[in-house]
C-alpha cells in the first residue's frame, strides 16, 4: 500500500531565517561600503595636510612672487581708469539703456572707433581709449521685497497665492529697476563726462519716450488746471458759508450755530466742514501733481557722478569677484604651483605600477 501513496510536495514557504540572513548581509556590505568611503576620505585629508606641510615654504614663496608680480605690473603697465554715474529712470528706459550699452561694448570689442564716435556724436574725442562699458541695477533686498509686495497687490488673490518671492525674483529683470549705475573703463581719464552725457542724451532724445513724456505732461497739467478751477470755486463757496455762519451767530445770542471749520465740534458735520476737507484733499492732489510733473520733465536723470576724471582701477574680475591685482597674481601662482606638485606626486604614484604593465 505504501507504493500507492503520492510523493510528498515541496514546501513553498520561504525560510525566514535565510531571508533575515540575506538582509543582514546586505546591510553589512552597505555599511562596509560607507565605512570604506569615509576611511578613504579621512586618509585623503591626512595626506593633503602632510602634503601642504611638506610644501608650505614653496607656497609662501609663490604667494610672495605673485604679490611682487602684481606690484611690478601695476607700475609698468598702462593704467586703467574707471568712473561711473548713478541714474534714475522716470520712464521704462531700462531695456533701451541695456541694449545701448551692449551695442557700445560690441563696437569697443570690434575696435570700430569711427562708428562709436558717430553713435555717441563725439567728434573731438579719442574713443579708442575706451576699454569697456558696464551697467547694473542698484537695488537693495528691502527694495526687492517692496517691489514684490506691490506686484502681488496688483494681481488677483488667486493668482497672487501661486507666486512666491523666489519665483518673482527669478523672473524679474535688472533693467526694470528704477536706479541704474553706468560704468566706463578707459585708458584716458579726460573723456568720462562727455561720454556719459552722450549716453544719457541718446536715451532722452528717443522719439517714443519723448511722445510719452509730452502726453503725460499735458495730462498732468490739464488735471492740475481743473483742480485749481475747482479750488477757486470752493474758496468762493467756503467764503460764503463763513459769512453766513458769522451773520447767523451775530443774530443768535445763544450761539447755537457753531463754526466747525476747525473740526473740533462734536456736533453733526456741516456742509462748510465737508467743503473744507474737500479743499484740503484737492490741495494735496495739486502737490502730488506738481511732484509728478517735476519727475516727468526728465526722462532719465543723473543722481550722482563720481570721479569725472576717473580713478585708477587695478582690480581684476574673476568668477564674479573683484580682486586686487596683487592678491589675484598671488592666488594664481599658488594654485599653479599646487597643480604642478600634485601632478608630480601623481606621476610618482603611477610609477609604482610600471613593472606590472
């Protein structure tokens, strides 16, 4: 009968002991891998410390030579002068200004002095001495926050909730800021004022901005005239009210009718008091309009001009940082020496495997 029994079926259940062992081995290999990386990083750090200690005197000498080279080049090379002006944009001239500066720079790079003279309308000036034009916005972090807050108030609340500060700053353009700084670098120091004046004049004479200026000034002056006419009528009417109040007070000994122009009466507001407040409001609007007219009379205006004759600029731009020439050459020579020494040590390391090839 035993021959008729079916063969035993293999168990499909997973051996939990083996599973935990596999998981444990995986974690062990992972932590060993992390440990090897940290150990190698520590060994590399220790090696670098001893490497720098070994060649410390060489790095000091390289730094001293770099400083000496910077001093020598400052004294022997042709000086570069730098000057700048700060301007305020009363109209959206930023894009035009940035495009103009980029065009001037292209002419400088192409050494096309004749075209640059024509564009700037300069005849008796050596524009070939100009090395570079620059323009950048002057805006503080606080100004950016104010601008962001103002921008959100102009949007629908639903749309405003989807725009954060980082997104706003990322999408904002430098040329939209009101205050800009224009910089010129040149080999000669007697041409800055003339060139700056020509750059500003080219913006002021732009036909589009001139038309916008004319329309704005006409609109503001018409508004001011209308308000002044209203003020004249209001003054006349206010005078009539005052005379009526005084006459009424003279005829009424108990002074039940009170003058409320000073606004201190606790009774109900009278017509003359409402008119008085309206006159104050209109006069404030006239003051604001006068300020707006004063701003609109200049498309772009110079706020400050520094060093019309220019100052010597011996700084070098690298990775967006401005460094003194002595510091720059000291860092460069030190880094070059570091790369050379690292290369020599690497070659020595590879020579150990030469016999195995």
